[in-house]
C-alpha cells in the first residue's frame, strides 16, 4: 500500500473486469478515490465491494461503482458528473472499456459489426475525453487510453479491432497536442497479451482452448502473459510520476513484438483453399 496518488480522483471505464479492474485496484492501493464505470451491474458492484475492502485494508482510497454503457453519451456524462459530484474533482480518466470480437476474415465481418465496434472502442473514448476535459483542465489532470499492441503491428483476422485500436493511439497523440498548453497530459497504453476474462473468452472460442492458451503464453519472450495488475501499475506510474510524458503510447507486452518468427504460418490455409477451388 502506498500514497502515490493519494486523494486524487480517477474514473476507470470497463472497471468491472480484467485490466480495468486491475487499474482501479492499483489506484485505490495508492490512495486514490476511484469511480468504476461499467455496463455490468453485478460485476461492477462486486468490484466496488472488493475495492472498498482494499481501501479499508490500508490503501486509504475510496471506491464507487456507476452503471455506464460507454456507447451512450448520457451514461458517460453521468459517470463523469457522479465522480466530480461525489469527490469534488477529476484528476485522471482511464478509458479502458472495449472488446475484441472473435477472429475472422474481412469477408465475414459485416459493415454493421465494424460500425458498432467503432462506437465501443473508439467513439466512446472521444466522448469520455470530451466530457471529462472541462474538469481535468481545472486540476491539470491526465487521460490514459487503453489501446493495443496490435494497433501498431496488426493481427491475423482482426481487421476491425486493429483499426479501432490504431485510431485510439492516433487520437491520443492529436489530443495530447491540443491539451498540452492547458497542462492536461494524454497518453495511451498498448498491452500485448494480458490474461483477463476477455483472453479466456477468446481461448474458449478457439478449436483447441488449451493450445490457444499455450500459444498465447509462448508469444512473449518472457514466457508468460501479463497480468491486469501489471497494467494497473503502469497506469499509476503514468498518472503519478510520468509528469513530462504526453502523447506517448506505452507498450506493455513482455517483448511480444521483438525479433523474427514464423509469420507465414497462415499461408497453409490459403494454399488449402486454392487447392480446393
Ligand atoms: N487482455 C488483453 O490481452 C488486451 C490486450 C490489448 C488491449 N486490451 C484492451 O484492454 C481493455 C480491457 O480488456 P480486458 O482484457 O480487460 O477485457 P474484459 O472483457 O475482461 O473487460 C472489459 C470491460 O469492459 C466493459 N465493457 C464492455 N463493453 C462496455 C460498454 N459498452 N460500456 C461499458 N463497459 C463496457 C466490460 O463490462 C468489462 O468490464 C479493452 O479495451 C481491450 O481491447 C486487452
């Protein structure tokens, strides 16, 4: 337990699970007052109780849950206003809510699916930044947008997701430029493989879940996936200590993007299709 963000007020979207939950927890452990927003009422309430326990155990922070579907502007407004109304200020916004659809070729994604993912992974980030900035400017606060490593390096059968995350990273840089004069820093985090319920969902959807998990672990030279808490600790560092850092995309990946590998493994599928046709 520490006091690196004592009495600061943080909003974390998608904080009822996975990385958002880990971020909320690390902020509370450092004394922050955290408002978790999520579209999962039951999970959100459970995380609220868990965070209050962390605070009571010595973190000194506080925690609250607000139901919020980040694709609804009114919900996002209520989330921000509840945080400011209850705790008097807003120091840090973590835009974490997002989703990775199952992997498939562009032929199998509908245009409507892409539009709806853009709403969730990208437009919601714009909305929350826009609504939070009037409060963040008052205290020279900061924004952390959860992007993804694959927004930089691509990913097989994930055109829609990769496009949304590449846009989050680019948006972060543009907003950082606009807000620098007013003292608000805007950064993004690009996780590689972090083991969360979303990753488990992806493994469960694979033909061989155990193999998918093993491949997920093997993608990092460090030989394991990351944890939500490790991403949370990076968030606290960016918010509390990285005061000369803005417009930066912080990769947290266990080195997944390093070195050469067998990247033509999927050619076999294409060759098989050609033979069949
Ligand atoms: N896990 C990884 O390996 C990984 C890697 C790179 C990036 N990310 C990104 O990190 C973020 C969190 O991912 P995770 O793995 O923790 O996933 P997760 O599924 O465990 O958690 C996602 C959270 O977002 C919330 N959410 C989803 N739709 C929402 C909506 N419309 N309104 C409000 N909340 C909503 C869910 O309720 C949940 O709390 C996502 O943006 C994801 O794209 C994850």
